[in-house]
C-alpha cells in the first residue's frame, strides 16, 4: 500500500521524492535516471512520470530487500563490484588533453595504409650497455650500406631469421604495429628510409614504399546457405548456392532471392543487406576480402565459403573512413590499450603532481643515494642502523608518506632483481615509480568524492549488480527448482501454450509464371521434387527453386494470408516472384505438453512470481511519496 505524505517541512526535505521505510530517495536521483533512460525506453507509458515512478519505486523496493538479505555483504558481490570499479577507473584516470591529441593522431593514421619493408637487429629491452651499443652500431652500418647499395638488396642479404630480420610488411595502418614502429613508418616519406629507432624488439630501419588512403567501409547484401545438420533430406549447401548463383546470372533479383533462400534470417527479410563494415569488423577475413575486392556497385561475387557457410555477396555502397566524431569513442579505447598509453600515463602523473602539489624531494633522493650500496643488485641490501625513518617524504592530499615507506618499497623491489647501473639512477627511477603509483592509488581511492560522474556510474552498477543477485536468488533460481509451482501454473494457463496450425508443404518459386504452370501440372501427376527439378532445371539454367518442410503461416516462403488447404494452390505473387504451394498435410493446432513448452512456461512463471513478490515487498516496506516534490518534477518535465 502506498501512503501519501503531506510535506510541510524544511526546504532540505523537499528534495526527498519518497521514502522506502526510513530511507530517503531524492528527486535529483529520480530525474537523473529518468532523463538518462528517456530516449532508451520503447514503451511510451514508461515516459509518463507516474508510470516511471512505479517502476522506480519497485526498483528501490527490491534494493531494500537485497540489503536486508545481506546480499551486499557476499564476497562474490564485493569481488565483482571491485573488479568493475577497477575497469571503470581506467577511463577516468587519463589526461584529457594528451588523450585527445593521441586520438586525433590515431585517426589520421587509420585513414591511410602504409606499405613498407624493414630491417631489425634484435636486442633485448634489458640488454647490457655493451650489447645495446653493439646493436645500435650494427643498424647504423646496415643503414649506410642500404643508402649506397639499395635497401632491398641489403635486406635480402642480411636476413637470417635469428639476430637480424629483413622483412616485407605489406600494407598496414594505425594500431597494426607497436607505436614506435608505426610512428617511424608514418613519419617517413614514400621512397625514403627512416633513421635508426628502437622498439622493445631491438633497433630498426624502415623503408616506406607506398602510402594510400584506407579502404574505408563497405555495404553489401549477401545470400548465405548453411548446412542443415540432422536433416538428411536437405540439399547440400554448395549445390544450393550454385543454383542460386545461376539464377542471379539469369537476371533474377538478388534481393528477392535473398528473401526467399538466405539462411541468414537477420538480413534475409531486408534482401540480404548487412550493416556497413570496415576491415576487421566481421570476424571473417574471407568474407571481407571478397567484399573489398568488389570495385563496382551492384557487382556480385562468385559463391565462396567461410566458417559460417556458403555466400554470394553483392556490393551496395562504398564509404570512406567514418568521420572523426563517429569513430572517436572506439579510437579512445584503442589508444588506452596501445603503447600510446605510456605517453598518456606520463601526462597523468604530471597533472596529479600539480593537482596535489607534489614535487621531487631532492634531499630524500640524495639521502637514499648515500645509503644504497651495490648489495641492492645482489638482493642483500639492508637499511643502516641509524636510518631516519620518520622524516616526511611527500604528502598526497591528506596522506603523508615518510622515509620508512620508501625504504620498505626499496627492500621489496630489490627482490625482483635489478640490472646493475648507477645508484643515482636506481634511486631516481624507484622514487618516481613509488611516487607515481601512490599518486594514482590516492586518486583512485578518492575518485568517488572527487568526480560526480564516476560516483553515479559506480552507484548504478552497484545497485544493478545487487538487483541481479537478488532476482537470481529470489525469482530465477527459485522458479527453476519449484517444479510443483511451475506445473500448477501450466495447468492454470494451459490455453497459452498451443502450437498454431501448420502445413507439411513444398513451395516452388520462379520468376516465370509460365514455368510454375508446368510445375503445377507435374505436382498434380504426383511427381517427386527431384524429378520435377530434373525436368524444369538443367546444369546451365535454374528456373525453379524448391523449399519443403513444416511451415506455419509466418514462414518466409509462404505468401501472406495463405489459406491452408490440402492439395496444390493457385500461383501466387510473393516477394517479387511467383510461387505455387503443394500442401501434403495440415497439422491442426496442438496443445503443447509441459515438457514441450517448458522454456516459455518457465519464463511466464518467473514474471508471475515476480509480480506476487513485489506486492509482498510493498507491504513489507512502506513507500511514502512527497506529493509536493512529485508535482514539482511534473512541472519541470512539462516545461
């Protein structure tokens, strides 16, 4: 039961839209969620404030119950929420200005393909100074040779596949190579050779052969035929696709054939048209190669096979790389996963130092350099007896760090092993790592209080995850185990679970009405489909396609409003072609058993169970609505 609260309280209380028992829910939260979901809801009734308020109060009732049951204290819940929060933090912990610059650069690079060859002298990232210098000198010598003798000659001669690689790379675009290599390739002019540069693999020189505009997007339609596993009577897909291809070559409409015979139900009704795609988007290299290989709009491919089945593709439209704004979100994610992220990280550390007013403590650096010894490289270094552990090191926000914190970090780090170098460089590197990691951690720990958008998203996920756990525990799993309840529900609602009238039929389809008249006569003689096919089709020309099986009134092969009647139908005009139907048998409406309808029954039972449960919750937790606040919301929405 819902109670109406007449509010005559302070202005602070006017912000409360309703209470669930004593827990307030504020108008700001309701409006934020309502406005956010306004464009997403398809049911117009949910845009009505009162209707949406009902959904929202039901949502809050469920959350109240979830917390009362202690579901928010489950380790699994806390673990999943923590993992999500960590993932979400990544999108908030970046320097926006640097990220924008990297995204703009990435867009420029994916707009082109570069063709190049390269020579690599391998050397490990942590190689000794001597080995590093040796590799560098080697690549310099090879570059000088290439300038005199020609890059291709030197590349082929020096390649040994072990220490030196000379490879043809073909065309590649942004994000195809490690960032340093990509940068060198894109910054080198066509016909020229780069200067030596280093990646994690070693030292390279790259020779740029060509640069072209990206292939962009393609829009195609397709006809797909898949193998009907378990159907021994079904025609082999490679035979069927070849028959369809012959009909296309005979001048029959591609989209009409797609509507009739394509097994891709998602696109068949649209004449086989697929959403526009670019390279790497479909998960089938074979399909993409064929699609991008069609140069002229309306061009049709030969039949070809992918892991999904057999296809014929028709080119509908060609489109260049999407606009920057359209592809920007995708590029941002790629940039953050790429080597480019290191540059973004450096920018973040710099901005956090400025935000929390943290500067390098040179006195601390000098002190730790004075107490560090070569034992650090042997993993045996210890703090001196007179170590000054309580001296302040730096402060981040409200958190103070001391010398002892950095010393503990150094003691742990020495266990990892460090290649021998100067003690000064070791202290500086470890200090920066320690400072940067703690800057990030402090920001992450306090992000919900410092960033309102982040706080909203985390709260929404926290509640959504809790609601899922509650529904799974209370409704979904309970319904699965409540066999008696499910059976009783089925018996009470038995009339809902009835199979519609269907036919066992053969549908013959042709673009020529005259041919179907011949098929009709052959049907009347009692001739089998294979015999009819042999008479009306031949190896060079496919005049008729046949579809057989159990069909309901909505089957794609049947004309709309087709009258179910045993025997041979008249010739109908359907989907731009002609069809005749031989109805072998009529299967009347059939009552489904509980086992046959179990999936649908279970779903309906869960809805029934949830509705009853919500009524119980509304009695357990009282909803008190602030009518004044609700009226205010309605006035704001109207404006």
